[in-house]
C-alpha cells in the first residue's frame, strides 16, 4: 500500500489523453452495453494491485469517454481545463486539505483568500464582497439565494435561520422568463417552490424587460428578491442590469445576478459594457469550470455584505474552539463543511495566465462566435435566431421552401445526426418556440479550424438528411 507508483502512471495516462484529445472524435467510441460489461466486475475479495487497477481503468473507460474537455465540444457551456489548472488540481487531491476551516490548512485558506480577491478584481465586483467556493453554478445560485432569503426576511423582522419559513412573511421572488433552470431548483431547495416565482417577460434576445419588471414590482409588497441574468444560455444576452438594479433597490429588494459564464465579459475591457450595472447587485453566482477553464467542481459565490452571507450556513460547533472561529471560516460561507481546497487550481491558473491571458481568451472566443455567426448568415439554408453579444450562436437549419411546421422535427433529427457524427458536439435547444442549435465557445483550445466545423457539419448532414427524407 505504501507504493506511490500509481501516481506517476496516472500522470502518464493523463498526459497521453490530453495530448491526443483534440484529435479524438467528440462522441464516445464504445457502446454503453460493452462498457457496462467491461466495468461490471464482482467486488473482489482480495484487492488487485494498484498499478493494474489504474491501467485497467484507463483501458476499460476510454471507449466511454466523451471529448468534453476538447476543442470541438460546444454543448451546454463546458470549458476545458488548462494544464496548469489540472496540475494544481492533482496537488489539491494529493495534499488533501480540508478547506472548510482556516485552522485546518493555512495554505489552503490563504490561497482561497487571495484567489477570491483576484476574482472580485477581474469581474469588477466590490472589493469587500464575501466570497465562497462551491461546486458550480447551481450551488452558487443556491448559496446566494439563501443569503438573500436571510437578508430580506431579517429586514422584515423574521429570523429564518431559527424559525424557518413556516409562518414567515411571504417572500416575493421575481425572475426573468428565461432564467436558468438552476434558479428554479435553488428556489425549491430553499422552500420557496419553483412555481411561486413571478416571471418577467423577456425581449426577442432573451433579456428581461425592465418595463415589465417595473410593472411586476408595482404589484408586490413586502420582502422581495429579484434574480437577473448575465449571459442567457441560449443567446448569451445580458439583462439590462443597470435599470434592473435601480428598480430593485427602489423597492429595497435583493438583487441576485446569475453570471455563471457571462461575468467573464468583464475580463475584456472591450466587452465590459455588457455587464454595466452588475456591481450594484447584492449577490452574484459564477462558474469556474466554464470560462476559467479549471476542472470540475468549481463555482463562486459573491455576496456584497459579508454579514448576510454567513447567516444561513454558520455552524458554530463548540468543538471547533475559539481559535477556529476567530479566523475566517470558509465552511460558513457555503453549504459544505468539509471540502477540497478547490481554490488551488483557481489561484494557479489566474497566476499563470493573468489578466491579459483571460482577456485574450475571452476576446478570442467572442471573435470565434462572430465568425460562426457570419458563416450562418452567409449560408442560404441556415437561419440565425438571435444576436451574438457573447460566445453563443443560436441558429437552425432552414432549407428554402420547407414549411415552418416541418422545421422542428427536421432540426431535432439533424441534432441527433450531429451528435452521432462525432466531429463536433452540440445538442438542440428550444429558443423562441423553435428547435435550434446553440453552440457555445468556452474551451481554451478552440481555434478557427474547430469552429468552422460547426456550420460545415450542420450543412453537410442537413443536405444528407434532406436527400434521404421520405417524400423528397
Ligand atoms: C451552467 C449554468 C448554471 C449552472 O451551473 P453548474 O456549474 O452546471 O451548476 C447556472 N446558470 C447559468 C446561466 C449557467 O450557464
């Protein structure tokens, strides 16, 4: 057991994988049935040598791996992992520090503190805001909205942490009609329920309409939380944050911004205007495993008022002692008590690439998105469905002469063909009631050659689909 050779072996395997990743088909190469057969082994009575386990794992799992971290994966909003981030992530595992408490690991705690300051700086958020490191955007939204629930009920004279929601004043939750699914799951976790949220109409680009928000707020009384969005997953659009902030604050409402990937626009001076007004919010959620290109699981919680952030998750257990509680207790800022030191890869990659490196990456991705948008516009059989302010291009296949009624089914089938083809990956979405594609560009490795495949593959497979469609 006192043999560390599996670590070096894993590093060799990882390197081989990462070096060949750009050339792999994006989709898995094996069938799920074969994978299950190969992986479903009896629990051994006597253990198997560790080196063999690592080698077997690589051999058996490889056909089931999707090149999600590679340059031609455009589904959802999935980043890759920069080599320095992966390396720091290995150290995170090897050092195995519990980052929940300052006393547990001064190294993990100070790295987290420094990385938090760098992120606030990069996003142009208030320097005094409180920062928590969570597993992703979902937990970031949940944590921010827990702070919001605490704050708005506290102002109404209700201690929700002690008394819960039974008998509490009603909290109005107002969301844009195109809020991310994780806002609604957060509302469920928090006991608000997803259906109680008042939905505000969006415009043709997926932005919350400020005039509609004004009308909704005018009908509400009492504690109120407004959830806005920086970066719509289908269009990349930003809600008009400046107007939303002034409407929300005029009513003493808490303003939360889901900026899972959109906050990164602030890393580019040329695009920072998209986030105008964002610093006026009360809380912000962001992802690390998207545009920062660090490994899963990394997300960030930012709360303007540190006192309100710590409310929901404080666990002043007696055995932690005075010494522990006198220092920042990171476990009080997020739902987990014990957790890995996920700030290490964040610190490492921000140091390695710097402000300039991230500005360059964001700007390159936005240029690539514009490149795809103009290819879509030039193609007679493609239709773009939204403007492209950021890194997402929303479009569909629309061969001339086909009736609207056939387009959804056609695009659905084409979407399945794209996934099956394996040169690029992006699924279908529904945007403005239409089945569409919405490739998102966030991977550090993606080049012009990679994005040029998006339109090429869709048109090639689209032509094939039309040629084989019955009745044509
Ligand atoms: C991805 C995303 C989320 C959820 O983030 P996870 O890291 O998957 O939990 C929330 N909001 C938006 C806008 C997103 O793009």
